[in-house]
């Protein structure tokens, strides 16, 4: 059994960017072996375990094969024969497909370090188009790292457009869309998330309510003045009639305090505007 640090912790360490979670991949082991060492299995779909002391996630190296729609539509294969390189190949972006061994050596079979230096968000393989959630994830990473100069690779934008055109985004659970969106709202440049979705044709599928408003521009300005995610969400929806803002928030399972603040802003904005005009 060999354990590697993977994903965001490796990426952000190389970037000098703060991070709060560390994930690990385990090569050459089995669920039975991890359970015997005191790990706790979480979930039924993927072989992921919690460390008995740190509670960090340890996942058995695995491969995935598309078997249905959405980001859950995969058949997972995990056994001791799966290599680290095979596990990293299933990841979304090259900067997320790096690993670090116990001695601090970086394993980077897909050019993640090169793309970090070039400040490019690039897909690992053509299999990118198998998971519609990756469109939202790329948009979120663009929002997180825009201030560092990161952009989405042209060829990756093309695959994101392909996913948008395929109808696969319609199979994403609303809860998962909201998770990525709420994370993006907390980033330094949240408007970039919606800009990237707009540029690849995904905005009309995920957020049709704001596709014809100037909400993204309003959010870009507001984010300079507030880090409060509910406020940012309310500003994004502020041009909508209150009932449409409520429908949008409800449709993607936004928490009640997000929904209610957006409702109040949409209700009072035209009244305040009219009062100021008088």
C-alpha cells in the first residue's frame, strides 16, 4: 500500500495559495485492508475512507467508465492493480492531476506544473466530456484564480461548449449545481464563474433567469465591496421581478436566507430607484 497526497492540496501548495483540505489516494490496497486499520468508509458509490485520527479522506485508486447520464453516471473500478497514473487520468484539469509522495516528490504525468506556470486551466483528457459537473468546476476555478492571471484553455472551452450543447447539464442535480455556485460566490472574482458559463453556453441551461440581465456586471462591481455570499447572490438576481428571483433560488436549492434576501432586494430596488428619481 502506497499513499499519495493529491488534488487541491498539491496544486495550491505549488501556487502558494491557501487551502484547508488535504485528500489522499491509496494505491495497492483494498477496502478490507483499510477497514482493518481503523478507517471508516463513507458513501456507497466510491471507495473513499476517513482516516481514524485526522478524518481526512483517503480514496482507493480507481478508474471510471461512463455508464449513464450526469456526474453520477459512472461505473467505478477500484482494486490493487489500478496505478496512480490511471487514477490521475480520470481527473478534470491537469493542475488537479498531480500527486506528492511521502518524500515530497511531485508526480505529474499530465503536465500540471507546466500549466500552473502558464496559468492555464486545461483538461486532462478527452474524457472530460463525460462529466457535466466539470463545466461548473472549471468555471469555479477560473473565478478562484483569475486574479493570478489564469484563463481557460481554448481547447477546454471547446469541450465545455460540447457538454453544454449535449444536454448533459440538465442531468445535474440542483443541489450539486448550488454547491459549486455557492463556492464560486465566495471566491475573489465570483462574476468570472458566470462569465465562463456564459461563454461556453452553459449559463442558459443552469441560470436562464440571469442570461438576459446585466446581473453578472452588477456582481462584478458588488464583489469589490462585499464578501458576503448571500449579498452577492441577491445582487446577481437584482434585476428580476421578485417572483422570478424566488423561483430561481428555489429551483437550484439555494438556502432560505439566500432566497429571502434576493426577494427583498428585487422587491425594494425598483421602489428605491423610483423614489430617488422623484
